[in-house]
C-alpha cells in the first residue's frame, strides 16, 4: 500500500469531518439550472449598477479551481464543462454552519452553489452564494502545473487531470465529437447510411498492415483485429444498399509517432455508380463543410504550414508529380531492370518483392510526398500497390486511385472500386506471392468476397479517411495523441 503525502492525509481527515457533520463526502444527485459560460455570456454587457435592480438566480456545480479564504467572506472559482465562474460566499448569507463546511473545502473539491447573479466592481460576473452544497471531496491535490513539456507523457496517461488543468485539451476533446457529428450529418444528407461491421475477422484484408492477433476460445480459432473496413462494406453494395459508410476503430500492429497510433478511427464510404472524381468532389465538400460549420474558418496553422481549404484543390497524377521533382517520366514503359537502375542512381533501396510499380511508389515517397502541402489529390497509383482498385482503362499499369495529401501527410485514400471478380482473384494471388517474397503486409485471399463479386457489384467509388488526422488539422493539433482521449502508451515503469 502506498504512503499518503501530508496533503492527502489532511484531505482524508477533512473527509471524515464532513462525515461527522452527517454529510456524505462523495455526494448525491444535484440539480443545476445553468452552466458557467451561459451565465457569463448572458450578463457580460450588464453593468454593475444594473444588477441592483435585478434578482436573477442560478444553480451551478463544478470543481473548485481557486479559493481566496478571508474572515467571514471569501471568493472561489468553480469550473464546469463550459468554463469557470467566480463565487462570492459570506457567513452572513449562508450561516455559520454552512460557512464552516465551506472552510473545509480544498482546490479540486466538487461543490454546488445556488445564488444571486451579480457583477463585482472590477466587472467580473459572479454568483453571490445563498446555498452551498458539498458534493465530492478530492482526496488528492491537483498539480500546480500540468501543461509543460516535462509532463507530456503524464498528460496523455492521466487524461482526466489534463482535461481539468488544460483548457486547450478540453477544447479539443469537445471539438472532436462535433467534427464527427458534422461528418455524419454531411454523409446522411448525401444519401449514405451508417452501418457497423465486425471488428474481429479471420482474414487479413482491406489494407497493407501488420495485424493484432487474438484467439476465439469457443471455436479454438485464431482471429485478427480488423485493419480496415473495406470488404464488408463492399458486400453491402452487392446486397443493394448502394451508399454506405462506417466510422470505426481499426488496429494496426505498427509503430507509434506523432501521426500514428496502433488503435485509430477510420471512416470508409462506398457509393454505387460513382468513381474517383465523385470521391474527390465528396471529400472537398465534406472538409469545407466542417470548416464552415464547426470551426468557422478555412485557413489552419498545422504542421508548420498555413493550410487553406478553399477550393478547387489541386489534382495531379503520381507520375506527373514525380516528373516535376526528378525529371523522370514513368509514363515510359520501363523494364524492371531499367527501373531498378533508376532507383539505384537515386538512392532508393529495392526490396526483393519490388516490381516497377513498387519502385514508382518509392520515388513518390522519397521525392514528392512531403512537398504536397496544400490540399492535393494525388491519383494514378501503380497496380501492384493497389490490389482492390480498378485499372485505368487507358493504361492498365496504373489504377483509378487517389490519396489526399495535406501538409505532406496522407489524409484519405480513394478508389474507383474493382468489381471484376476474375481480376480481383488474380490480384489476391499476386499478394500471396509477395508474402512469400517477404512482404508481411500483403493481403489474404477472401474467397467469400470473390463469391460476392461474382453476383455483381455495381460500379462504385470508395474512400477511407483517417479521422484522427482529420481532427488534428481542424483542431490544429501537432500530435495524434492530442486528439485521442486515451492514446496507446508505453507501460509505466
């Protein structure tokens, strides 16, 4: 059992004193009528003298964040989910017993106050306490400073303290659900229906990533935590649902850095009878709707850049973007040997399973990706790195796929969906060959999905969005751990 600090011992003694008064130190239901921000906003323009003719009252509740105890009158500040408000309490208004109870209060305690709304001589909207209710005794003192770099790991590990102490963390925590709600409203307005698909799966499909493995005891069956949402949603297109999306958790057993968390939120959407251009239009409109309705601005300072979401956004093919930076034109039908020589000349490591398409992608990642700062739709990926995408009818070496890049980072991945079951099976078989050559992120063959395609899936556009990274942009956060309430953390030593 851990040893208590002197402050913790004093607080436990105060909790016992509250019990001795016949009260529960950990409270009961409390009915409040107002939040701090609505009171401050409503009465901000009312002058001090005008309050004399008013008798407006409010009942508030929150955590004590500041106390200035004096003789027979004191000031304290409480914080609720909307912000802080000052309270004035006097022994003349609440009586000796209640004021004695207030004297046991510490910073961090949760209390309820009923009182008259007023304004101090300095112009601060304040509640004059007429009834004081102790609700919860805080047995640990709040840290004096909890937002510096030295506390960065503890901020994420003890998010509850971070939300109490850090206004910006609270802003982000409340902004993220508003962003997601806006996305849902936008998708619903476009005729999409939100669905749920399984988190546990027996096959590794839908993306190139290493999975988390688990085991189903009853069936004695090894399973994966899903790495993507794609194939179940496409089955719904086969079934005639036509426009579907899901916002859900996916799991990739990979590294952690400011832009990646092993457990993250992905949204995938599929629209029958659409294509790549349809997904571009949908994406640009969705981002601009969030900008207008949630944050009220189009320009964001993110990742060291000033990002402007005003349209139209740039659209460029992968090979044209590579040519702009290197002068090499991969529209030329280079042999594998020629492509390997170009890679070696440009310091690109060629892995055993690489084809010409993989080399093109490696050129993009080295020379282009980090230069795409303003919103850019980068399309025309090599077929080898896009096993679920329809080939481009004009050049079958490439597929109708785009990625959205902002600030040099990928924000979305979209396809004109492959609906040819014969071609799809061949792509899956190529993935297995890649696995044999050492690509441990290659997909399994999902024969049930092939069977579904054989019944006929309509032409369709599909897209996946990293919701956490999207929230990073709109909240102007630099780490993915700032927009995930409980990010994956290293074990505390």
